[in-house]
């Protein structure tokens, strides 16, 4: 199965990529930050880039997120909704 993992540079995303790969899936990891588990540096808010990368993908595991600590840093509520949902 071809699987796209968003937030693949994060703790949960990296573990998810490795787990899926170890079970024989063809995994593509995307994140804004470069990492061993990230194939493409893409902002998930960039609709054109996301549409392009999702061609021929069977499933998406969405682990990209803005966390509660960002709320304390005055991130707007809309940013949480846009990224997390």
C-alpha cells in the first residue's frame, strides 16, 4: 500500500513512517522540516503541493499538528484548525 504520512519529521510521524515501512508499505513522508523519515519538504497548507504529492496514494496518516505549547506562544486559533483538522 502507498501511504503518505504528514508530519513525518515529528516524534509520532517518524515512528509511524518506520512502522509502516517495516510492514512492507511504500511510505512517503512530508513535513516542513527535513529528517531521515521525510521525503519531501511540503507545508500541508499548500493545497497544490499536497494535491500533487497525493496522486497515486492509497492512504494518508495525518500526524502533522500544532501543539498546545504553541497556543501559549499566541498562535491564532485558526492555525490550530487549519493544520490539525
